[in-house]
């Protein structure tokens, strides 16, 4: 029984670092203030951007706790992939 348990623990310790090294980070700061960032990057007229900016800041501040909670717990971006193939 002890040998089997020792083998399982040893196998877990040997495999786990290799799996962690091959996985990409699943979360970054792109979810924080995404609406405001998208508005700034949009090629619309500056007058419209100035008109819409306060609304995007309110939306971003309201969604900030949810983005942080989902991101730091690992749920955000779990299904996304960086390869475009």
C-alpha cells in the first residue's frame, strides 16, 4: 500500500511541473476597462468619443469586480485560444 501511494505521489510531482510549464497564462489585464480601451481604439470622430467616454467609464467601473473575480479565479479566457489556425 505504501509503495503504491509513494509511486502516485512521485508521479504527480514529476508530471505536474511539466504540465504547468507548457500551459499559457489564461488571464491578463485586457479585461480591465475593456469598454474604455475599445472606445479609444475606435476610429470614430473625437466628438463622439468625448460624448461616450463617461458612459464607458461607468460600465467599466461597474464590471471591474466581476472581471477581477473571474480572472483571478481562472474562469475568464478559459475557452479562448491564442492560435488563429
